C-alpha cells in the first residue's frame, strides 16, 4: 500500500523551497518587477548562510561548545544579507537604470548559480576534506530541531509537526504576506504600483521606494529557501524511465493552471498590468 | 539635482563606444576579482583569457562553432522578441529538435539510405521545434496566456521528455547515457566539408542570418511583426490579424530552434543529453536583446558572449579553479553590458538648485 505517513512529510519538506521562492516572487511581481533571477538569489542566499555557519562552526575546536542561538542566527543573517545584495543589484539595474527585467533576471541566474557553486567548491577545498561535501553537522542539526512535543501526537505529529523551524517560518511568511497584500493599505498601494505606476505616482506614492522595498524583501524571502535546500538532505531513488515522465507533471499542471486562469479571464487572477515594464515618469 | 531624460536616438558610433567602454570596465573588474581570489598577476589573467578564445586553431574553430549555435538560437528568438512575445522556451525548442534528430538517427539509422535519413532529420527536427513553439503561441493568441511562464514550463517538460528517452535508448544499459550514436556507420551524421568538422554548421547559420535580416527588414511579415511589437492596438486598427502573426512568428521561432538542435546532434555532438542546449535558450535572449534584434549586430553580441565564456572557462581550467568561476565572470560582464544600455537610452545631466528655481520662474 502507498505509504502516506512517510510520503506527506517528504512532500511538505521538499515543497518548502518552492513556497519560499514563490512567496518572494509574488511580493516582487506585485510591485511590477518580474524577477527571473530568483534561482540565482536562492543560490547566493543559501551559500552565504553556509559560509557564515562554516566560519562560525570552524572557529571552535569542539563544535558542541557552540551557542545554539548564534548558530542559527549567523547563517540566517548572512543568508538575508547575501540575498538582499542580489535584490539591490536587480533593483539598481531595473528600477534605477530601467533596463530590461527579463535580461537582468537571466544574468542574475547565471551569476548566482556560478557564485553558489564556486564558493561551495572553494569551501570544500578550505575544509581540506576528502569527501566532496562540507560537514556542518552541528548547524544542520540545529536547523532540524523539531518541536519537542511532535512525537506525542502520533501519526498526526509525524505528518505535520516533524519539521525544522524553517518550514513553519515559510508557512507563516506566506500567510502574513497574503494578508498584507490583500487586506492592508500598504498592500493596496503596492498593488497599485504594480498595476499602473503612473497613476500611483500621480497619487503621490514613491514608485522607486515601493519597487526597491518589495523586490528586496522578495529576494530575502527567496534566499531563505536557498538556505533551506542546503540544510535538507533530498534523497534520490533509482532512475526509472517512467519516473522522468512523472517529473513532467508539476510543469504540465502549471501550464494547465496558467491556461485556465487566462481563459476564465477574471480580473483578480491576472498578473499585474505593468508587470515587467520599467517605469519612467516622462514616458506617458 | 540629477536629471534623467530620454534620448532621441544615439549615433551608432557613440552607442558602440559606450558598449565598448562597459566591456572594458567589466574586464577590469573581472581581472581585479580574479586577482583577489587567486593572487595571480592581472596581466597573466588577461593573457590566459585571450589564449582561451584564440590560443590555437582548434580553439578558434570551437569559438566559431559556439558562436554559430548561439547565433542560431538567438536568430530564432529575435522575431518573437521583436513582436514582444517573450519566448523563454528556446531551451525546450532546441531540445525537442535535438530529440527528433536523435530519434531519426537511432530508429531509422540502418534502415534507409543516408541522404533520405538526413532529409528526415531536417524535417522532423524543424517540425518538433515548431510544434513546441506553437503550443504557447496558440494559447497566447486565443486567450492571452502569459507566454513567459508558459514557454519556461515547456522547457522543463522537454527536458524530462529527453531524460525519459535517454533512459529508453541508453547504451550500454544502466549507464544513463546514450553515447555516440551510429559511431561505426556514421549514419545521419551531417557531412563534413573537407577536414573542418564545424564548417558546415557555420555556413548554415551564416545563411540563416542573412535570410533573417531580409525577413525582418524587407518583407511584409517582418513589418507586421514590428507593428504588433510596437502596439497591438495599432496593428488591429490597420487590419493586421494579430493572432495569425503571433502563431506564424512562433512557428518560425520554434522551427529555427529545432534546427539548432539538429546542428548540435547531427552536426557536432552525435549524442543526446538533457544539457545539450547548455542554457543557450537563455543566453540567446541576451544576445538578441543586446543587438536590438538586428541579425548582423547579433553576430557581434554572440561573439562577445562566447568569447567571454571561453576566456573565463580557460582561466578556471588553467588555474584549477572551480568551473563555476566562469559563470561568475560571465555574470559580472553581463551586468555591465546590460547596465550600459541605460546610458544609451537615457541622458543624465546635473543641474544646480538655483537653475531649477529660475527655470520654474520662467
């Protein structure tokens, strides 16, 4: 029989990077910026976090002396800082210099993926290990610390409470952003900027500031997703041919959803009107 | 105060100078970063950079071949972009062309004469690429479905399809690779001109470049594409059938991508891998955009990108750096080139506060 009890936790665990990435991208897109550089941002954010924890963990002779709070805080701050820098770079190019967003995003992906792989490789060299992996067991275990009472809920606990804290952070961030975007004044203003920057500008909102803040925030959230991937062991099974076809499924589903929303053509399901277009005040 | 104003149009020479300057700046930054990370003499870094691209006859041929394939993909994407249809599916369309070619070579390899086989490969690869481009175009034309995401998803679907067939056809079983197809018979291998393995590809792409230039600049189709790109409302007003133009252009775009897949599998690699397109579908976006969709300028921009890539990868090989170092350098160079577009489109000037007040009074 199909093993739901072990399937669901694995499905949730593997979907969290996507949740981080898409929450970040939604906030970014609502401001009218289409950031195709999210994979690059995730790589940079993740590797910055790992560099931070690597330096911290290796400054101790015995990793068990590490301060647990600092052990979590340092990678988090490094990760957020790294992805913030990527966000600032994207904003500088697309908002201040008003160059094409698709092209900038693709360049960010090239850069970010290279950056991540390069420093990942260099760290291995630094650590002088023979195996091609960096051992950050202590930090990794900190990130995997689960709720202390998860075990006492039986199957339910195993299925929904057995994750590291980043999983819950992702869910909380997604819920909070949904609330802010749809229910608050700031969210309304942000959506106005994305729909029609000229009108929002006339109403007195600072377009540049909204775009910068939303995009950078989005990048930082996406960066957390990168950090999460690196502390998660994704198991790989045997390579059956048919499995490759199953892997098509998520993308096919995305296409179907895309088509259905465009066929129904409901206003609230459409992407922002000015998505992907740079805003120049004198361009009316 | 800093003021920004849009320029009318910049003379070609001046815009080239700005782009050149940005490349030089980018190279300086790359040199500095390489020196910091590796402690090498910056002059050595640049020498290695150039020798990576032009070091030997073989390297020059590889450079030309890489330019040809990248140019072919960029040429395919250009008409779609000119129409403001963001075809990010070049990767998938190339893969489908490659898959169709490999399928012909494997399944028909020893059953039909070689000339017929190559004809089949050409037809099927073009059809496969065109179909992959047609699907998003149909939905875009009918329901205005977001083509950026649709084409992006089609890449992954194509990659998984290729991965599936690689396992179906793998040689030897269990290796997860196809290996060289028809190594002994060379059935379906595109003919070599003289001793030059890459010459045929280069000539074919050169022909496509000229044809595409003529198509975009001097034909009715090309004109319709640019009108739809500027404004769909205007296009509708003057009686252009917008959905028809979208579908026709994407068929062409996908077909040329499929042809690039043929050149890769039939012409040079003689094997199939999910990485065979090597992100050219995305790099091609940048090539086409940097050249402002002019096929002849695209030769220059694809040369620039391939040159950077070859040089950067030579540095990482020679100094035993991680191969990803090349990606970092390419990324930095791209940021500079992209950023320089701002100074070509806009004019920045400084005014003093008092002048502004005076202007306001007038």
